[in-house]
C-alpha cells in the first residue's frame, strides 16, 4: 500500500494511501536496512495520527521501535486535533548524550589496550558510577526525589554536584517546565529512588575519546575542541523512573482511546488530544522524567570529573548535552505562519539552526551543537544544527548509528570473546558491562555511523565539526 520514491541521494518519499507522504533520510544501503524490519510500516502508521503537520520523518539511523520507529520525528498541532503519544517518546524518556572537554591531550597517555592511565581512568569511573540494570547508589534517595523531578540538572548543581556554567550548555537549561508530580505513580517513584547518578544497562556508556579530526576549524575553536584532545561522552537517561512513567501512561491512554474518540492506527500508538486532561498528565509526568535524566547526567558528570582529576589531573567542562526522547512544545514557522507544535523526537536529536533564541548567546550564531555517538568502538561526531534542519525536520537530526541487528540476533551471531578481542586490537579499554551486554552492543550490531552522518550532512541538516574516536569505554 506504500511506495518509495527517491528524491535525491539523501531523501526518500514514502507515498501513502490517500495521497499522503512520509519522509525518509537515507542512502540506498541504510534504506535497505530499514526495509528489513517494521520501521517504514511504523512510520506510515505515525503519518495516520490526527493533527500531524508536515510529513512524519525517519532519520538515517531509524529502526523498528515501540509505536514510532526509533529515529522517528513528527509534529502535531493542538489547534487541529493534534495528539501526544508516549510511543513517540519511548520508555527511556530523555535518554541523551553529554560531551565533556578536558584540558589534556591523548598523546602523553601512552599505551592503549588493557594498561596504563586509560585503564586506571576507566576503573576510577567505574568505582564512582554504578553500572548495570537496576543498580542504585546511596546519597540521592526518596527525600531528594521531588527536587530532582522539579528542577533537573539545577537540583544537582545546587548541591555542589556541578557548576552553574554547566546549565547553559544543556538543552532547555537542564530543566523542562511543567513537571507534574501528581501524574507520577508510586511505582515510578519507587523505581527511581536511588538511581540518580547511575548509568544503567543496555546501550548506555561513558566513553573516553580523542578528537581525531577537526572538520570545521572555527566552529571547533568556538566549542573548545582541538585535535588530540581528550573528551568524554556519556549516554544515559531516566532509568527505571522514565520506563515506569511510559508504561503507566501507555496503559492509561490505551484504555482512554474510546472515551477520547480516537481511532488509532496501532495499539502501540496510544495517544491523547493535546490539551486534554490525559495529555496534560502524560506531558507533566514526562517532564518530571526528563528532569530526572538531566539530574542523572549532571551527577555522573561530577563523578567523572572526580575520576579525571584523580587519574589525569584534568579538568573538564560541558560542551553540550542533548536529549533524544522527548515531546516538546515548540514554535515553528509553517507556510509563513508561526505555529505552536508538539514535536516528538524518538531516537532523534534537536538541531536548532543559527540565531535560535533558546541557544546561549555565545553560540547563537553557530547553531545548536549536535552529538552523534557511534557504537562501542567506533567514531562519534560533533555537529551543528542548520537552517535546512529548521525548515525540513523541525530542527532535528539522527541520534546515533542505529541498530542493524536486534539484541537477539547479536547474541546468536557474535561472541563476547570475539568482541573483546576486536576492541583490544583497536586499543580500546573496556570496563563494566555483562558479557551478554557487550555482545548486544557490539559495533557489528549497529549501522556504520560514518554513513549515517554522511546522510544528514549531505542533506544539509547538520554541519560537521569534529570526529571523535574511543580510547576507553565504561559499559552499562
């Protein structure tokens, strides 16, 4: 019932029944990978949701998810029957990436692999940041949770776990307004208590990297990045708290669909009309989970800084922090008119172009920094948002490499020892993580990040600044 028409080397139109269109950003190789799962079918179903503005979109890292494809972007107009859907945000609300730039170079660190200061640094991080599913740390418990959910990263900074300057380099200042603690279940609070400052499992990581190549000298200088500099990329989100928030509200909205008069194209796309009590409750709980995630990354940042100071005598500052899984009310220009839209980015990164008022003054003329991590053992990129992204994708780009093998397939086809040998040959120190988790997150389980990034750059959605390569990885 759908047809794919290539528009140019970077864009594909997904023609829908009734004359509608969704948009896919992919070259032929990435498009072929998307056709091997339900990614494009899910995108077509997103395009059938009420109040959609413009096309539903899939970024080049897109693959099958729950409801929306991971890598999906869509905007809805509250004045035209638009909805919010938890399936367009995901279970790990505000899973995101933060980049820290240090004041040391990689060259003097010497040998890679299993020895030397890099191994010491990975172990120092591991001592300070609990990793793995369900892990908790003491020090941030139930009594602190209300402040975490209301204030996000500012809660941590106010307790000496960071610097005021950090907040200016975090999307939305590290706090999403409108958190509604009454919309958060007791079970979500129970799961979240004690998990602030923990990495979690799955694809979460803390990776020590080296700036291998600068692709835009002036932009890199403005961001404080230089060749051979040691940087740290950390990736985590709202842990069990966010997962429970999504679970609770998917269930509630699924039950409410008939009462709300919605005929949904997929049960996984449970939704509520924007402005309804159900939508307000979800968005309020989602904002609380987003703030939990920003507080989590801020506390981890403090612990990583401690490890850097102990092992390398290094200091680190925040370059930028981006969210991947959020639905946010934003102002965009549509057909010459300014409209307030609810933009869903699931496994997609905000990439506002130059001049946007939400950007800090010192970076406003550059555009928003964008962080695109690869898989464990492969490159990551720093980029900038563009006017083209603002015009085409609501200021959005890809969030990483994207899976090409499911976790089940990776476990069947790869071995833990083989993954560890390949990383060791590449000189990458690995600490933490289960043997099963290492296989599930192996580089072979992901798309080629260089190919993914080439699509967003070729399409003009991002301006590339620097390429980073791994030195040591602490896995969840």
